[in-house]
C-alpha cells in the first residue's frame, strides 16, 4: 500500500492524532487499567476487521497508541520502489475507528502530550558501522535498513528508539531527535531555553530547531507541520 505524504495525512483531519516521525500517535486518558484493557479489547476487534493493529502502551492514567504500516511503498522519482515503515491509508482508516471507539468509551484524547524519540549518529561510514549498532541495540542484523531505504536501525518490537545516520560532522557525534505535536513545540523549546539551553540552529524552524545544553550536547525538536490541516 502506498505511503501517505504529510499533506494527505493533514487532509484526513484526524483531530485525535499527531504525525510524529514515521507514524500516527495519540494518547487517551483512562480511569484505570481495567478501563484501558476494555478499550484495547474494542480496538483489537476493530483491528481484526481491518487486518491491522496499533502499537499499544498502557501507563498510569493513560494509554498511548501508534499506527504505522511496515509494508508501505515509497517510490523514488525514477520509479524505484522501497518497502518502508510509514503511514498508509489503513492507518488513517483505523485511526478514525479508534477515535469513534474512544468517544463511545467516554475517553478524553490528549495527543499533544505524546512525543517520539529517535537517535542520530553523524558518521562518514554508516554502511560499515550500522551492523554493529544493529547487533548492540536489537540483537538482530535484520534491523539494519528495516523499513527504510537507508542504513537506519529500527527495532521491529518498538522497544528501542530508531537510530539514523547523518554526515553533517567530520567525526562520530550522537544527538537526539524529539518529535512533538505542533501545538507544544514552542513551549517545549521555551522550557529548554529557560533551563539553560541555547538555540544552535533554527533555520528550518518550525519543522526543526536544534537546541544545545550547557555542555554542547544537541537535540533537535521536530514538528511535521505539513501533516497539520490548515483551517
């Protein structure tokens, strides 16, 4: 199934969901574990009908959901196809079903509170070092290049943050990418600055704002602005 571009996701009008990194994310507030379990059961039934299911995490007072397809088709300009991990129409369809189920269960959505973390490593030889990181992070060489046309490391279980490689620095350099909901990005950045951080690069803001701590360690606050429907 073809991957959906950010503009297509925005047009879907999924008010309970936010596009963070590769997937659709949301959070619903729950009264307790039992409430969450009943909600998940209803989601499972809807997912069985569509042949697709979300990733689920139940915490104290909330349940987090992620929808992403691991068989999305990405086409390059020359027609070359890649199987990648990304949002497809089946994710949008199930997101709508889940939104309706949540409303029927009386649950309150809180998608702005969800964030997604990825790791970045700048290196000139990603193809060489990627197998080492695949083994260290996931214990499986199959995680190298999984769901991406590049050398990224992606854990099929979702327990380990994705590790991607860049070549912006002459030597190895780790940094973080923090994906947040568009409506929370400015406050997230302001809080980091108030705590002593500094803006290193905002030339791609609001989509990307690079923040450094007092020791020079960097993280990028990322927002998929194109996936937001304009009123």
